[in-house]
C-alpha cells in the first residue's frame, strides 16, 4: 500500500477507537462549542470510576446502575474540582450536570471482568450557557495523580462542524482551543463602562474620600480637585491594569484608607486647606491602583485592551461626577448655614474615624470591616 493509504487507514481507526475498542487507563472528553452553549461530555470506564469512589458496596464483584447512581454526587464533585473549563480566559466550571448515561445493553449490572471494556463506558454530560460564542476555550485536567500517571485522556473539540483531536497526559494536562471567533468590541466597552460605574458606587472608601474633598471645597476649587484626581488615577489605573507597574494590594488598600484619614483631618484645621489639587493628584495615583485591582482579578481582552480600559475609566468618571453632583448642593448649603462649620467638622471627624478603622483593618489584615 502507498503511504497515503496507510495514513488514511490509521486516521479511520483512530476516530473509531471509542466506539469499537477501549484501552486501559484511557478516558475520553469532548467539548462541543455552540453559539449559545458549551456541551462537554466526559467518558470513563468503571475501572477508572472505581478509583474515584468505591462503587462495589456489596463486594459481589459487580457494579450496578443503582450503585453508580448512589455515588453520582461524589463523582460529579470530583470532576468539578479536578477539571477546569475556561471560556475566553474566565474559569467558571464545567456547567450544569445533565446526569450520566449508563452503557447501552449492559443490563442492570456489569461484572468485574468487564470493568475495562467498551461495554462499561459511562458518559457524563455538562452544559454551560454562553452569552456569545467564545474566542477560545481551555480544558485542563488535574486528576492524573489520582487516576494514575499512565492515564490518558483522548479529547475532541467540535466547532462549527469541524472536529480536532488532542491527547491530555500528566505532562500535557491542558489545551487551549482557538475558535477563530473575534467578539464584537462594543458590548465589551459597555461591560467595562458599567463595571467602572459599579466600582465607584460600591467602593465605599472612594466615596468617603470624595465626600471629604467635597464637604469643604468651593465649586471652582472642586473642579480643579476632581480634574486632578481624574488625571492621576487614570494614569495608574492603565499602568497597573497593563501590568507595567505593580504594587501589593494590601499596601494599596491601606494607603487609600490613609488618604481618607489625612484629608478628613485636614478639614478640621482652622484655616482652609491649601494646594488641595496638588495633594489630590498624589492621592489619585494611589486610588488608581485600587481601581485597577478589580480589573486585575479579571482576564482582560487582548483585542481592544486600551479601549476597554478607557471605557472602564469613563465609567469611573461618570460615577464620580454623579457623586459630586449629589453632594455639592449639600456642601453649598452647609456653607450658608449658621451651624454649617460645626456640621463640616462633625462630618469630617466621622470620615476620619471610618478611614482610621479601614486603615487598622487593612494594615493588620484583620478583615473584620464589613466593606
């Protein structure tokens, strides 16, 4: 035979292995990528499943469907803990379990002599919904130490009607499959914009810092202060999110708390604080690292990264302006009120106390503050 014929026969036999034969220490995985969901099928023989949990409870050297169903929660928990499925860089698990499929024609139980045969293959199906077709999908197995160093997973990726085979071993336990799809940029920009707004409204430390600035500032001064703060934290946000400059998170969070304490205590001085715009620029650099902490916990897109960061920053600014617009009228009323100066001192004292509690909590890693 020619080399082409031999290669054709080999490819035919390779694709037919799960259907007509089964090798010891081998399991199977298939990931079908659809526009709105991922369908993952994991196939194991009873010999392998018996390594995960002891199935033959009555020690009759047979495993029944009832015995397997009884231990199904333990098996599913093992799979979820030892198999990682990442979609576009975000690990969210295999998805919802759709149960198992008992080997067709096997009857109600399978003898020990057939634990390694094709007639003992059990299929576990998982479905994971998607908002959009992913750019890439990564599958990783961490169970080779438990199932044996010789264990091999024969994997199949199915995407747009085309399949690709890959082998997983303890030396190569993961594989990233590129779907060739590029997600639209606009929905991502919207996502990062609203994420930035949410970060301001849920970031109580940032809100306290803004309140401490606003409570004593005049409108024109406030414009310069907010502009200075915006420019500063925009710089460090982008540098930190792009991993150009990195600082320990505990240091950053402690420093943010210290900025609240400093500004609030400065409000208590008998003379109005000076050079607030310059001071706020320096503090804004610190807060920028805090804003970036949320982004660093995410897997940032490689396409349109800078635009996504700018969109996040715009969201932060919109949220910040909303806070300023809400608090500025109150600050102006306090200036006209006969007891306004006393009220400002009380508010600043409360803000200093809150900042001090955050500072102690973060410096010593107590983690007892609720937010």
